[in-house]
């Protein structure tokens, strides 16, 4: 499909609703804008949650260990920050 759209004085372009719907571009959403020869290409940026399970870990994750480690790591960072502030 081809659409004619306007460019505002702020450089904004409205992507037609049919195209937004086809590519799942609900707001807020980011897109890549790329220059190719004499074309402008707009591509959806995959969001973090769409990448869920797209990468398989080399070994099975023990989520109980992860849950235990996160608070310890957070406390360690806070202690480091306190030491830096006191100096």
C-alpha cells in the first residue's frame, strides 16, 4: 500500500493507522529511521519483552538462586555508594 502523508513544521510524520496496526505500532513505541540511497526506511524497534525466550541460556537457570542473589547485590551496591558519599 502507498499513502501520501504530510510533514509538519516540527518534522513529524503520521504513520497511517493501517500500517501502525499491521506492525503493532501502539504508543508509546520506538522506530528506527534509516536513510538508504534516496529512500527513508522506518522499522519497528523490538521491545525488551518481545525478546523473551528468544535467547536460550547455556544451562538451566535456578530462579531461587537468582532471587536470593539480587537483594545481596543491591545491598552491596548501596554500601559502596554510602562509602563513596562519606569520603
